[in-house]
């Protein structure tokens, strides 16, 4: 499934865990979480499976409804584990981006949940 941009984002239902593959060289994978409700808890977890994998995780939303998505929060720690545990800041459609930071790419497990 091509998902290298927000317009090609793959739908990933809440509560699912999936394995994905990231090409190296600064690529991104995009996933849609659909519509979320302001005030709900949101958790996203990512674990890189390959040696040397360094992936960053970003959440994108549209706070004013103009269809211009903005980065809401990020997890960009060094290493193969990224987590975001936050409160949904506004109701609407949300996406998350997995970005290759280390240049190696590799397999990773990704999942998210919100009530």
C-alpha cells in the first residue's frame, strides 16, 4: 500500500497492531486514525525491529478545519522505540507519520488506541 504522503495515508484502525517496512533515506509512512474526539486519550507506540533503525513519530491534525494539517506533537528520541501518550487537542481527522531519521529504514511494529 503506497502511503508516503498524507493524501495516500493508509487507514489503521485503533487497537490494531501492524508490521510495516520503511525504506531508508529519509522516507515517511503515513497512517490515518480517522476522526477523533477532543479530550480523549491517545496512545501511539512504535518499535523498530531492525538493527540501526531510528524512526520518528509525528501526529498531524487540522485544528481550524481548513484542511491544512499541522504537526500537533512528536516523539523523536534516539533509538528504535517511540511513544506518544497525549490528549486529543480538538475534534477532527488525525494522521500520524513515521519518518526515517537514521537513514537505514527497516521493519517496525506500529499501533494506536483511543477510546
